[in-house]
């Protein structure tokens, strides 16, 4: 028996369909591509968008925001996570990442800082959707920093 799922993107209905299977994240990747359009990247011209799927079906998007003092910028993935957490969401199932320079898309892996933030909220089987594949968080960051 399949259930219908309603997806909300920034409080707007965006997608109604069947339960998502592992390889069926195209809608999420498309949201990341759209979020990439909001990127502020005047220094690198490397624009990144992310779309984060919560367990309840909501989608939070983010883009990278650069700063003249480079370390003060924020990646698209962390922007999406911080938006979701600030809205009371903290259970996630997948994130899609789309990036590239001069509007050309490339396989865009999350950086180490973003992967570490993901480990704060996500299990090792959390899905990371790239332009050409879906990976588990544990594949990209097998060893994580833990306080325990």
C-alpha cells in the first residue's frame, strides 16, 4: 500500500505524489537548482543551492552567501539546516545540493563543515542527493566529531 505525501516548500504546496523511493529525489534536486538562483557569490561566482527534506515532508531551501571576509560566508547546506531548525524542524531525511560556476552545473559535494552539521541532526543513512548520485552521510563522512 502506497501513501500520498504532500510536500511543502517554504510554506507553499509544491509536490503531491507517492511515497518517495530512494532513487526518486528529482523533485528535491530541482528545488536545490531553484535555490541556487538566490546565491550571493560575487567573489567565487560558484553558486550553490540546497533543498532539505524533513521527515514530515516539508522542504527548506538555502543558498550560499559569501562575504568579503571569506570565513564569514555560509554554505547553502548550512543555510537550509539553520532555516529549518529556526522554524522548529529537526528531523530530516535528505538534502539535495546543486552547484557550479558561471551557471554551469557540476557534481557539488558538501564541505566538511556542512557534513559535520548534518551529523548533529541526522543518522548515518541520511541521504545526500547530488546531480548524478544519492549517497549516505556515512559515505561522505565516515568519522565524525563527537563530544561523548
